[in-house]
C-alpha cells in the first residue's frame, strides 16, 4: 500500500503509529526510545529511532530522554555499519508543516548509504506486518 494513503488514514483517525508500535517490530530499545525498521523506507534497511514519549519537538524532551535517543542512534549506526560503508542521519525540527514532517511524533532516520544511492523521487511503499517482521529478523542477524 502506498504511504500517502496510510498517512491520510492516520490523520483522519488521529492515530500516531509511533505511540502504538508493536513490540515485535522493535529491534532494540531502552527506557525512553526504540529502534524499528522504517515502515515506509527510503532505501532497504532504513531504520528509525523514536522516543517513547509523544512529542513533536526535541525541546519537549528531558535530558535523559535525549540521551536515550542518542544512545540508540549510536546503536543503530553500529548495526548498519556491519553492512554499509556509511549512514546518513536525518531529523526534521520544527512544526509539522514547516518542517514537512509526515508523522507528528519526532524521530530520527538512519539511512544506510551505498556508493551510489538514488532515493529521491521514489514512490515509497508501506510494508505490511509480514514484511516488517522479515525486516526485523533480517536486521537482527546483521
Ligand atoms: Zn506519538
């Protein structure tokens, strides 16, 4: 299913997917944050680091929550570096529209980089549960 359609349904139902992440999709977690494969990946093995508290901006988080996120960013980078020469970290700060956020819950993208990596203007797919479980199992075994 295409991501845009899913996003519309999330907005219509006032549903935050990051506040309702299923444990089986979590690769690693600590008290305040978790890592999961991106459900609408830019490229293969794209990971997200997400705080457990529903917040739009970093200013809404306490120091220990920001540290927990950073610890998991480092863990995610370590996982991806087993297979990729580089990792791009992405984060959008600001309000939903201005920052062009798609989900109103802050998150960091960890995007593995290859030598040539084209992912702009690609129509993103939304993984179903079976595909996402496969991603979790695959990445756990990196
Ligand atoms: Zn949320």
